[in-house]
């Protein structure tokens, strides 16, 4: 019996660290961030749709998406952020679900790496959800350091997602990432062996 495991967390809580443990062990990963970039590549219906909603100001001179400009627009405006999600979610969802089905054929365990898993309603497409957790005060410091943001900018980004404490309550599995990378890796490896999933 195969399992589709959704892995999520908050921004800068260390989700990538956990996903990389699965990747290094050979488990297939469906990466929502990669898919979200692919659906707005030049010439895609996704990019055309975004331009029709937000205008050509968000394009570079070569007609590719200027992510920085779009990021500035959506992180400071909740309505515009919702509008972008609504515009792109059908393209992203279709690709994610197709990839899940494809990867289920090749492995007993498929990892779905989705930052906005609960926000996007993806919990109904996975068998279990694991949340990578750190308290919000640590999340804030890590995000400010990682992306060189002011406290206000970092808080805006954190508040654009469901609070990490809420995600923790909803999760089937919580991996605590307050310690070092080795501690987190051990928690993940223990879960893999307890559930009988071995390297594919």
C-alpha cells in the first residue's frame, strides 16, 4: 500500500531540509514551488493569464515574469495576493495531481512538497500531512537573516500564510526543527523506518 505524504511548514521553518532527506534517500518529490515557476514560463497559458490580470508591468524586457516586481505587488496587498493565487491555482493543481499519479507508479512513498498545502486545500489529495515546525519567533529571525528582510517585511510574508501553530494542530505528523539539521534528519529517518518505507 503506497502513501502520498504532504510536507509543509511555514516560510523559513526548514521544510527544504526535510524534503532533502527524502530526496537523498531516492523518494520521488512533487515540488509545488518548481511547478508554480513552470506554469508561468514564457509562452505558457499561466503567464498569459497573470499578465491579463496584473498587466505588462510585471514582465521583463524579454517577456519573462519579473518575480521581484510581482512579489512586491502581492506581499503588500492581501487582495492582490488572493487574486494571484486564484489565477494560478487551476494550472498548479492540475500539474501537481498529474505528477502525484505518475510518481505513485514508481515508488511506495511519494513526497508532495507544498508550502501552502492547507491554504490551497491540498490536504484532501494526500494521505498524511507532515508539518516542519519552529515557533513563530524563531521563524521570524530565520526569515530576516535568510532573506535579508526588515522585521516588518518578514512579518508580512509570515502573515501571508496560515499561522505555523495552526498548521501544527492540523498535522498528522510534526517534525520539530528547532535543533540542528542532524536532529531533524533523525526524526524523519525514524519515521521512514517505522513506516516500513525503504530506499526505492
